[in-house]
């Protein structure tokens, strides 16, 4: 596989969010704001079905300019299925990314993001299949799990209000990012992340970020539930 980047991540739970915002100097006026929806459904056991099969479908609006993008993500992605036109490093009309996310453990993910001319409400109210481009559907079919009619009977999970900060400087760290999600009855979390050129760099950068967080007296969430799963369970 071609050389790919790694993103290290720590999530602060609701009771740590205000302290985290203060510690890293994050204010609302400096943030980019977005509205996010996922589409999924619960299976017979009450679990998010697509998410449980490693598929994430997201619709997102930039609240500043109203632009909308949609994403099909595989997490975890199976390296042996990223072949042909979907090999890492190939060029596409949409934004194709392959990388490793390191929260509690390293997980390979692959995603295709596309801009849409339609408004967010129009996409949410229409057929779910129509919200995603033919290229994204080809990616899901060729590289994703073998699911029968994966875009049928899906429900909207949202809205999630997101605030994002880029290029934060904290101690020895450069390029730190932060994102706060708020949904439902005020549930929230704050994610801190760093992008690294490759896996060799990630361990050292992760240790620096962990030390910076600990130095502010903050305790990241160590639960087994990812932020996306928590949101889906709360909203579906």
C-alpha cells in the first residue's frame, strides 16, 4: 500500500469540554460551524446497522456559506479490497482519502467526499441513494462489506452542531485541531487531533498530545464507544 498518513485523536467527554475549551483557548468566534447528519438504521438488536458493518454515511453543511458535502466512509477499511481504481493515491473527481485513525487503537479508514449543489434539507428528504454520487456508490459496492441494498430503510440522525478549530499551537505542538459536537438534549464532546505524515511519526506526536492534555488536568474518554457510535445511538 502507498504511504498514508495517521491522525491521532483524543476525545474529552461532556464534563471536560468547558475546561478543554478554556485550556486550549478555543472560543466560538474563532470556530468554523457546521451542521452534520448521518444516515443509518437500527438492526434487530437495536444497534446502528451500517456503522456495525464498518460503513458511515454523512451529510454536512458549512453554516457560513451554505455549501453541502456528503461522505461515504469505510472504517475499518479492508486493505485487500482497496484495489483497481480505488488503490490509495489514485486520482478521482471527488476527494478520496485513505488513512489511519488512532484513538484507542490504529484503524484503517477510506472515504470519498463529494460536494453537492442541492441543499441539506433537500438531500435529507429525498431518497438516500440519491444523496450520494455514482462514484461514491461504486466505492461502497467495490470496497465495502457485501451488504444487500445498504441504502434502503435508512433514517436521518441529526442535527449535530459542530464547531471546528484549525492550526492551534499548544506547547510543543503545531497543527493541533479541535472539534466540538453538540446534539440531542445538550450532549457534547470535544475531540483533539493531530495529523502525522506516517505511522513512524505518530507515536511521538501522540505522546506529546497526551502529555499536553494531562498537563491541563484533563482526562480523555476511555470508553469503548466511538463518538460517531454514541451520536448514532442517541439520535436514531
